[in-house]
C-alpha cells in the first residue's frame, strides 16, 4: 500500500498561520520574522562554504565585549542589520557586535518592534567546523514613536513577543516561539526553503545530560562545585544512583539545541573573574529562556527566572542555568539557599 506523501509546510506558511490567530494584525510582525529567516539563509550559505573562501579567521578587530571578531561574525552582523532595517517594522536594533543600539525610528513604517540579536554565537569555533548559531529576541515598542528610548530597549525577557535561534550544523535549523509552542524548521538547500521538521517541540521534564565548561572549576564557588559534582555522580550518589552524562560543545546554541531535544541542562555559572556571569541577557539568555519555557523547560540565573531579570544596559551579563525544568529547579534550590 502506497503511503501518502507528507504535507510539507514552509516557515513562511507557518508564520502566516500564526498571523491568522490575530485577525487585527497588520502583518508587520509576520514580515519581520520573514526578514529574519531570509537573513539566516544568507548566513547559512556563507557558513557552509566558509572553508572554501577567504572568510575564515579573525578580522584583527575586537567587539564591545573585548573579544576578537571573526570575519564571519562581521559578515553575519552586517547581513542581519541590512535585512531587518529596510522595511520600517523595527525602531531599535541591538547586536552583540555593536557597543550601542541603532535607533531606526525615522522614515515610513510602523517601527513597532525592537530586535536584539547575537549574529553568530560560538564563532570562536568556526575554524574547527563546529556548529555555530544565531540568537534573536523581539520586543514591542512601549513609547510613542517620537519618544522611543531606553525604556523601550531595556525590557525583561517576560515582555518578549517572540524569540528563537538558528543552528548552522550538519543541516541548518530555525527554531522559534511566538507564545504558541516551539517549532523547528530545517533548511532544504535544494529549494532554499525552511520546512517544518519539528512541530511543537517539548523538552523532557528531567534530562540525562549536563553541559558546563569544567575547565572553569577552579573559579567556581563551593556551592557551584557541589552542584556540578552531584550532576555528575548523581543527586543521591550514596544510594548508588548514577549521574548525568557530560556533553559540552562550547557553542551555546548547539549545546542548548541538543539539550532541548534530548533533555538536559546547560550551566554557565559566575566565576571569580566574571562574578556577574558571562552570557548576555538580552541577546542570549532571555531569548533562549523564552524558547525553553514554551517547550516546558526553565531558565534561571541561579535564584529566579531569567525572564524576570530587568536589564540595566544592552550588554548586561548574567549567570545561566537552562534546560529541563526539574533539573534547573533543583540547581536553583542548591544555589538559592546559599545566597
């Protein structure tokens, strides 16, 4: 008996279906998500041929974080700025690569949205052909258009209207949420379309993986060391219960994506040299936290939800514990009692 072919849905069609849930929608949000997917296709094209062209390696410059800028970092940043800044939906853009936000509130268009992104997370791994990614978060403008300012930019993750990431690996996947579940799309390079491949992603309540850079162990607090020890050997090792499997790529998007699908927890605790944490709240932690929560997971700074943290600047950093809900709540309890 011949099976009926699976009905394929493009990301553009999926986003239009989302728009139908909001009959009064103007289409600006739909257009903005489509612009992000288009930028991701361009970056994906360059990532896949990076070993064949003179795009690998460093530019010789440093970004606002003091990190060496890779050539593909610079390229991806330019692509996203160009694709998101031309149709008038965005009033503020912020990038990990830029010290200051870009205010784009002049000219035609609604300018209703704020987009903050990390154009190429994990770029230090590019030369080793390790998976890298893009992370983005979308907030809505609070102020009148002629009064757009810091109160519009510095919103907590709880106010996100959508967020997601793109992972450029053996295949390119686009994963996003707009509050109606988490959905993943895989790029078919033969037709140049993102096709729905992972509908309504749900992460396991308890995972079997922990992901942390154990090279930082000497810089951790005693509480963090004990937490990781119990993740490794088991929460109740005295009763012979085994711990979790260690898996750490060193690319946030790649580690998060694997744990989202399989179940697990990613940790980036504060260290002696980075007591406030390393990861950026607005372009990394908060957008991924929204994805995690909409998939049934959880994200914490060690004491409470990442989504409730109010940024005090564009590049504010935080500790991050994110993944399977039970695992992160347990970590929060381990660390929260020691404040």
